[in-house]
C-alpha cells in the first residue's frame, strides 16, 4: 500500500506521511516558528502592547537593541513601529511616552 503525502499548511511543505517523518517535522524549529507566526498574525497589536505594560521595559534591549533572552525575556521589548517611544526621565529611568 503506497504511503500518502502530508501537506503542512504552516510551512507549505509536503513529505511522505510516516509517523517518524510527521513527528520530526512537527517538532522542527522551522515548523514551530511558522506556526507561531501564523497564530500571531491573528493577534491585535494593541492588545499585545496593553499586556506588556505591566512587565516593565528591558533595559538591555533599550540600550543595545539586543537581548540575549529574545522572546523569552520577562521584560517588554518595544518595537520601532509602535506609537510609543522610550524616553529617559529625570531619575534616569526609562518610561513610555505616548506620541499623539
């Protein structure tokens, strides 16, 4: 009996549908990233920003535009395309200032 083909809609890949091949693909980093990107496309960007306000701003990311923890960081990493900017207060601590 010929084996069927498995078509992954997240990655746009086809391969022989065996338990080993399917498990290997579904656990691959490329598939997990494509799946996360697909689900993130349905999120409201304003909602993600509102959830991040309680976490605080990552000082390392603000100063160097890089954080070794990436998305796993427990602090907020502001993006350039947001309408809020990071500014330094009189105390030297960064705070969010909304640009209107």
